[in-house]
C-alpha cells in the first residue's frame, strides 16, 4: 500500500495484520521508536479535534516529529494555490502525510504526483479509513472476532463518511449489516451496490428499537449538517438519532457502542456509565491503530 485513500482498499488479511500489530503495540510496555528522524505532516483543511491530534500523538510516541497545517486559513491554498502544487511541496518536507479536506476525492488529487505516503483523514462525504480501522479494531478487540457479528450503523448513513466506510470495510468479513436511519438519509446506492458486488446482504430499518436485541455492535454518527442546504431540516432529522439508556436496555451484554465523535444529538451522557459504551476507549485505541498503520507504511 502506498497511499491510504479509501475504506475499501484493504483486504481482510491486511486489516487483521493492522489489528494484530496495533494490539501488540497496545500490550507492549514500551513503544519501539521506529520513526526516529521521520516527519509526519498533518494537513487539515476541515475542522478536526481527535483525528489530527491522534495522528500527531501517534507519530510522537513512535519517536517521530510533526509539522502541521491545522486549518484552511493557514496555508497558501487560501491564496488559491492548487492541491497538486501544495502536494508537491509537502512531498519534499515530510515522510508521511495525513490529510483532511472538505470535498470527496480531493485527497486523491493531492496524492497524484507525490511519492510520500498520503493518508486520507476524511474527504467530505467520501471516506475516513483510519476512523473505520479504529472502530473495527475496537469491535475486534472486544469480541475477539468480526465474523458472525451483527452490526448496526445508525445516523446520517447518506452523508457520513464514517458510516459509509464502515459498511465497505466490514464487507471483508462475514457480518450482518443493519442500516438504521429514516429514508431521507439512508445509505446511498453506491455503498449498497458495493456490498452486493461482494455478495454481502444488508437490512434497512428506521428505528433502533426494531433491531436492538440483535446487535453485537452499534455505531452512530450525528447528522452531517455541514452537507445540508436546509440546516433546519438537518436539525429535525438529527434529533432522531438521540440514544438514551432506556433505548439500550434490551441490548446484549456484549454490545459495543461506538461513535466517532463529536456526539451531537447521539448518545445522551447517561449512556457513558454503561459498560457497553466504548466510544471513549476507541479514542485511546486510535493511537495504536494509527501507530501500526504508520509503521506499516514506512516500515
Ligand atoms: C468524524 C468525522 O470527521 O467524519 N469525526 C472524527 O473524525 N472523529 C465524525 C463527525 O465529524 O461527525
């Protein structure tokens, strides 16, 4: 793998290799300093808290260093410089690049002429492969497997790069997928066709209550209001993804609750005390997954 651009580029073997490497790092007393003398550039042209800091922390923990364009105002892209030219330039400074952009496909354009490995850290409604890696890793770690599990993806399935990517990455395993959303923001045809092409089945429902007893894991993502013209409508739909403790009462004991965060009208704070709530643990896990990925790209 040269660049990490999409959630469907990994084989099952590659995914398991990353999870095993991440687990090994998480279990080790000391993190091997494999990135000494190497530089990670983080280029974030869309807001981020966790993803950028997680990439940077991972690189620092591996003994490497970090340079950063933390927002769209602070680079010459703001003066109109092209993504291709920006890419060529950062190529000569950094050994690896993590990049977030507002539009689908822009990371691919950026990576066209450069040899430095580029990781897509979220491209509009496109993909967010490392978020999917860390969420799958969290489920794999808790359940000891992915095959045979029933996984619910709830929220803005239509616009959420996280939910769309989860569906594609999970197609490498033998899972039952359930998309939980009102028709207006249900999973788009491209993802459904992809699943069909891989011989994978999925179920579509409108409410969590219909499937809560079946689920081994549930990932929810907020309404992605930034991609809506009608913000008021987005707000209305978004309220349907609020999850209370009571709504989860019939869930399995080993149900894994995930959310890429920020949680905006998703799990109520009362859910945090449930042993099934793993969304903050996933943030810790993200460090080891990203370390494993950096090691595999630069190893
Ligand atoms: C997600 C994203 O940016 O797509 N956040 C993240 O990376 N942790 C989810 C979101 O913004 O809702």
